[in-house]
């Protein structure tokens, strides 16, 4: 079994935080469409999991700067398609607010731990 390094522990904390942040965003921004928001958020988090793990390790090891890390994470914004929300009839502005909030929550937590 592989030994856990500090970056792995930080990544787990970030992962747990982003799941909570996703639920909070869904509740406050999506109203009656909270389940669609959670579904979209979870899809995004799963799709970016590998990259975020790598980048978190690189940030912790000093391979990436905070600015580079932020640039990479924000570059994944297009992966957050938010299809369930769009199908549920949520307006584009609200979908974009949820997407941006999710990205910012990941960045905030990751950068606060380094």
C-alpha cells in the first residue's frame, strides 16, 4: 500500500471541502433545482479529480506557483458543463454563477492549505 504524503492528505481535505461547497452552492443558488446542481457539481469534481490531485501535489512541492495553479484550475471551467441544470431550465447566468462559485471554492481551499 502506498504511503500517504502531505499533498495526498491536502487533496483529500480539498475534495471533502469541494463536495460540501458544491452542496452549499446548490442550496443557495439553485433553489428547487438543488439535485440537478449537486449532480452537475459532482460530475465536474469527478472529471477533474486526477488533474486536481496532480496539481495539488505540484503546488505543495513548489513545482507550480499559486498563480499557475489558479490558471490551471480556472482552465477546467469548461469541463463543468452543468447539463442537468440547463435541462432543468435554470438560466445561463445562474448556471455560470454556480460554476464560478465551485471553481472559486476549490481554489480557496487549495490555496489556504499551502
